[in-house]
């Protein structure tokens, strides 16, 4: 078979034979007529390429096997291989060699007579380089007196490594830093410039060379240049094709230039616009889709006239209507004055055939519509679909939606190791140890699916749940497992809890000790961290290492640990408190990609990964400004002006590449363009490309398709709100004993009383609950009760205030760790104590003395022949010289009003007054209630005040309250009376059982 490409004269150049690095600028220019071809956008690049090569190799399959095809990425090589296999339709086939452009074959270079490749140092390990650069960053921050956070230093080191690679990729010279005028830069950039001169230009090369390594980008450049010069000196006898590359790397462009001029070489460009007017071509800006292609042709020393169509593309085929529309919509800004004429000349019907436009209300709706479209594709045998989006949140949402149908989709970006099962577990173990085993961190770690502590998982969870209920809910215990063990030992049947705590202490002891020092070596911290995680993950007969490092995510986590241990010496001793930030930064930078179990016909790709890819349905998602195209990330090391001076490509170059990706993908036969009007509740702006299309396309021409409607029917929402609950339990189940607080609950929120006393449901305290108003009220009540109980008769001693403050100091001690208690509650209590002693002394001088504190009583009532009992625990009852009693209640919050008591909504104190008059308190002799007093103890100005609810009319208020209780009990003795949640909505307030009653749904307050 003849050579598939036009032959060109054989040339020869001296082959490098030493380790002296090649410089692109010093190499002789590549001359001669190139063999350049293009496959238009809208055609499947890999399928078109495979079709032609298979047709040419029909007579001699060995010729195809001898062909070398260089593609941009490994994914592109895999896609091209699959295209060949699809075209073969099951018949045996010798595939060509397919290799990513950046992966030069070093053995082949050496065998071809390039001994210099054997002298190239290896590329420095990424983790090692980041650790070394982080040390330089930390030293710089310390010299400037700035906070030295290791996690932030690693993030800056990663950005600096990218800048170094970009400088190497572009062949930029660090000496250009000297040409920058510091006074022309802001103060921050002046300091950054000084650091780059010292660290990146002077120190880093010496540090790197001392490690006997090269920067990865520099080594890749050398291999590409060696490959190019080796082929230029001795052209290969087999065909060589560079397919699909845009030549954004100068060394790659040089290799492409050499290949294009090989006797059996060719370069196949993706989506070059051969129909664009010459004037438009000359006016291209970096943000245009074709700008990168024009730059590549200049580097190839060629122009568009040298480029032909790949044979399967149709040599004389005019651009499709879709390509014409996209070319006009994305044309240079200077040509937009012709849009009105263009919109009339374009065949819009043909251009929009196969195009669907979806504008969803929000991101979840967009993801749901996309998932339904991809799921529909699976109904057609062998049909394929791919979602292309740079929006990682959208990609994750779509993957989650597809899981409805047990469809696992191939996501090229993978998932963050930090969000995986082993990654999250490692983070939780570290957080738990660092927090001193605080309740939230401890429960988060031990409830993780990997946590077992050497027990059966069910046994470990059973002990943990008991520990949670008994010891970890409510106020936070003292730090450390010893304090937790002391709490657990004080509750009934503590054996399982104590065993769990002892196992946890043994498992985490090395990690706790490593984190407790002033400094520690990184390898010691990593090893202690891993040992603790493995010990916690262990089960009977199963070492913890087995479940922890299992699967794709486990292997990725093990690889990260190995990399950190291998490079630990480069970082030196660190502060243990910096290790969590370091680990968080490292684990967030590792992606986990499943190796199997993914659906073969669905894919989620980023725009770069989607180059050269094709599918029956192409969905371009997340088309919002700032998302696609992506806003350029802020570079902490180089401003826009600094990048220009250093010779780095403009930031708009990436916009042009993104535009080229969009235009190529939007030219697919069947394409869906989607965006969300709101993302995270914030309004969005359509992508600039959609806005340009909208300027040409009448909105009525866009097809929306059925997917948005499908999405609404899939999750139709909550539907009609439920009705207010109205349980009617049988009389036998209804309570007959009520505390005065339960009586008030029955008045204000009967459903809450039903849930508490009939269903026996009790709200759990929050985990790690901070001290709240109820804790403050309880402390003050207890202190005042203890004080008054110790001084029931006679005048108070002279040091009464000191004694009361001493009691308070002891009661507040358990909250010493909380700043709000030390700074706010305690000073106010001192004010309350002085006011209380003064008021108590005045009252006693008037003959008013305490009769009982925290006294309990019960009143029996006959309701329709059935005994009901009202119980009370009065804060305090005082006696007046005239024989009347005073019912007193301490309040640290807002006290009840007299109107509420008279209306029956706050019946507690009136009922206590009625019980006093009935002799229901055994500690207090029966007497009429002469007054109801509420002592408001707020500690402000004034520190306290006494509100008299009733004096002359106290008997009437008490009698009315007792009358109301009889009527209330009578009503609920009727089996048809329901326990409503809000019989008096204005008096209800917030309740612990509102969520159970779904008040937010039927009450018109939004979702419950």
C-alpha cells in the first residue's frame, strides 16, 4: 500500500548526543510544505479519523498497525481505540499505536539514537515539590511577620508550582523579573516580585537540582523536543499522525510542525474554520474560538491555505447551517453590525434542527432534566449520551439523580478523596482527636460506617447510642476521654459504654500524644493518624487496614499516605496543630475515579476532556456566565501586568479555548443547551455565547423539549398540605394526673401534651448544647433555693451577700469554659445577689418570711366521677403577718402578665394560689393566698424587680383558674375531643413537638 500522505523531501539535522537541554528558541526553523488537514466541527472526530484510516488500510492491515497516532490525552486515545473497534464490528483488527502527546516513549528515543534521553533526571514528585515550595513560602511569611499557616502555605505552594510549570511550558525567562518596575506595582505585588526573584528564580533551581530532578513541564518539553528533533534527523518509515491537538504548548506545536513535514506524517486539526472571511480571520482576539487555531498555524509556519479537509469530511462540502450560525454568533465583535442581515440569510430552521434549549428555575431542576434526558437515551439500544460541563456541583447533582435508576455514570473529574468513605473517615478521626473528643466530633467519627473499634458493628453502635443519650447530649462534658469515662461510670449499666471508651482511648493514644507536642515530624503524625484510623476501623477477625484501604477510594487514600510519608522529610518538623490543615489541603487535591461498574453509554465530562469525544446526545450544561466560561482564578503570584511582562499567555487565551470547545460541541447533530436561572438562590446571567445566539435567533424558534415537564412530574412537589392533626385517643389512654405546667400545655398546645404523656415521646437535648436561658434560670433558681433554705427564719446575717455569691460561684463552676457565662451571666448574677439580699432583708423587717421553698403539693378533683389530680412544685411560698400567703415565682426571662393569667393562658401561679387556699401543700398550713408575685431576676438595671399579679383580687384569679381547670378536664373527658396543636394560635408560641405536628406545613409558615 502506498503512503497515505503526500511525501516530502528527506531532511537531516544533527541529533543531540549530550544531556545539554534543548531550547526551542535555539533550534533551527522547520521549513517545507506541511501536510495539514482538518475535521470540521459537527463530525465525530475520532469516528471520522478511524473511518478513513480503516478504509485506507483495507488492503494491508499491517500498515494500520504500523501507524503511530498522537492524540492530546489518554482519554482521547481510549476514545479513538473504541472508535476503531466499533468500526471493525467484531472482526479481528490490528490497531495502530495510539499515544498521548505528552507521553514520549523514552525507550524508543534511546533505541533511535538519542542517548541524551537516558541522562534526563526524573520529574520531581508533586508532593515533594509542594512541600519544598511550602517551606519557602513559610520562611517568606515569617520574615514579613505574617501568620504562618501550613495549610495555606501548601495551597500557595501549589499555585507557585503551576506558575513554574507555566513558565517552563512557555519557555519564559525568569530574568524578565528584573525588567519589571516595582514602583509600577501595588505594594503587595512588589513584595511578591521580591519573593519570586529570590525563591522561584534563585533558590528553587538549586533545591530542585540538589534532589536530582526536573520540573515536570521542563522534562516533558525536553522529551517532546527530543522526539521532534529525532524524527527530523531520521524520519520514521511508518506513518505518524498528530490528531486533535490545538498545540497550546509550544514544544507540542514544534513536534506537530516536524510531524507535518515528515514523509509519512500528517497533522489533523480539530474544527478549523476554513470558511471564515480573511478580514475576520485577521481581526481575531484571544477570546474567539478560532484564535488558538490561528496561533497554532503561525507556530506551524503555515496559513489556512495549507490546510485541507480530511477526506471523510468532504473536500468541497460547504459549512453546515449549524456551523454557519455558530460562526456568525461567535464572530469578532467588530463584525456584529452585520447581524441583522445575517439573521435573514441564515437557514435558521436547518441550523436549529436537533438543538434543544432548557432554562431551568434552579440547579436541582436543571440536573433533574439532564438526568432524564440521559436516562431516555438508554431506551434506545447502543445510543450514547454525554453531559459536558465545567460545573462540578451540576455534575454531582446529575450523577445523584441518575442513581434513582441505579445508573452509575462515568464522571471524568471523579470525586474528591475528602468526600469519599475512607477520606472522610480519616478526616473525622483527626478532627475527633484534635477536638479533645468533643461530642459532635466523637459521634461523627464513631457513627461513620468504617468505625467499629474491634467490635461487631451492631454492638459498637448500640453502645455508642447509649453513650450519646446518657453523656453526650446536653452541655459539653470536660475535654478528654477521662472526663467522659467518669460521666459514663455514674449512669446505670455502664459496662458497654466504658468498654467503648477504653477501646477508643487505646486506639487513639498514639495520635493524641503526637498532637500534644510543640513540634513533630510529619511522618510521625501521619503514622499515628493511620494507626488510629486502622484501630478504629477494625472488627473481630478483620484488621482495620482491610476495610480502610479497600476499593478505588481506599487505594487513592493509601497512595496519598505513601506520598506524604515519602516526602515528609522535606517539610521538616511542624507544629502538630498545623497538621489538620495540611491533611485537609492534601486530601482535597486527590480525585477518585471508579475503575469499573460505570455505565458504558453515559458520561459526564469537563470541556477539556470532551475534546474529540462524541455521542448521540450532547448536553452542554451550566451555561451561565462565570461558570462556562469559567472565571479565571486569581493567581497569588502574578498579576495580569506581571504575566504580560513575563511572556505568559493572556488570561483571555483560556476564554478562546473554552469558546472553541463550546462551538465544537454545539455543532453536534443532537445537542441540548441548559442553564439554571438561579444557583444557590442567587440569580444568574446566561453565558456570553447564549446571549450572542439570542441576538441572532428569535426566542420563539428555540425548542425546549419534554424534559422540563418530565422533571416536574418526576418530583411534583409536596402536593396539598396535610391537615392539622387532631388525635382522639380513648379515655383509658388519656392522662388523669397533671402538673400545673402540663395544665398550661393543655391550654396552649394540647398536641404537645398528647405527644409527651400519651405517646411517651420526649425531645432529646442537642448534642454539645451550649448553655442557654433555661440553664441560667435553673442555676439561679437552685442557688436562691439553697440560700433561702439555709436562712428560713429571722434576719439575714451581715455577710449574706457573700454567702449567696459563694453558692453561685460553685453552681456556675461547671460552665467555666463558656465565655458567655464568665463574661455575661456571672456579673449579672452578682448584681442579682446584692439586690436579692437587700430585698429579702427589707421583707423580713416587715414580718414577711419564707414558709417553704420548692415545695410539692397535689389537689384532687372529681370530674364526672373520675379523679383527676393537679400537682405543683412551687418555687416559694411566703407568709405575711396577717396570715395570708404569698405565692412567689422566680423568672429570669419574660414573666407572665396579669391579663394572661386572668384569661387562663398562664394558669400555673393562679393554680398554686388555689392549691394553697385548699391546703394542698403539706409543708404549708392551709391559708388564703393574699398575693401572687413574680420576681424578675435579670441582672440589668435594675438587677431585679417584683411584679404583683394580684392583691385584692388574688382569690378571684385563683378561683377562676380552678374553675377553668375543671372545665378543661371535663372537655378532655369526652372521647370526641381532639388534642389540637394550636387551638389558640396567638398564645401558642414555639413548641418541641411542632415538627412532629407539621405545623409549618398546615400553618402556612413554609415547609415543616
